[in-house]
C-alpha cells in the first residue's frame, strides 16, 4: 500500500509540475486534465516496467516519450510549435520520475 501511495503522490506532483505552465497560458481544461492524467499514470508504468535491461536513468524518459507519442501526433495536426515542448517535458519529467523510482522506492 505504501508503494501505491508513493507512486500516486509522484504522479500528482509531476502532473502538477506539467500543468502549471498550461494554467498560466490559459489552455482549455481538457488539455490540462489530459496532461495531468498522463503524468498521474506514467509513474505506475515506469516503476513497474523493465525495458530491455535499460539503464535506470534512461528508462523513465524513454517510457514517458513513447507513451506521449500518440498525443504528440494528434497535437501536430493543429500546429508544429507545441511538439517540442511536449517532447521535452516528456523526456525531462519522465527521467525525473525514473530517478524518484530508483531512489525513493528502493528505500521501501
């Protein structure tokens, strides 16, 4: 149960980090909710996936990027300028999620 709550807390923290710039830019509520739910779910997948014996520091960013690709493709039809921030946030926040998983969950 502690692992579940820690994973959920990680998702809430990183989801909040991701939506703060979106709130400042006053994007629509569905885009904001979608981004929050994405980062709420990503830690559950990153923490419980072993990806081809990949280095722990690389796993979170790769998984997060792979999961974000369908959304990036959908957003690309409306404009190219949103693609790079989405990819960058996926890699950076995914890597940080992987770091949290490595060091915090290892303690438990």
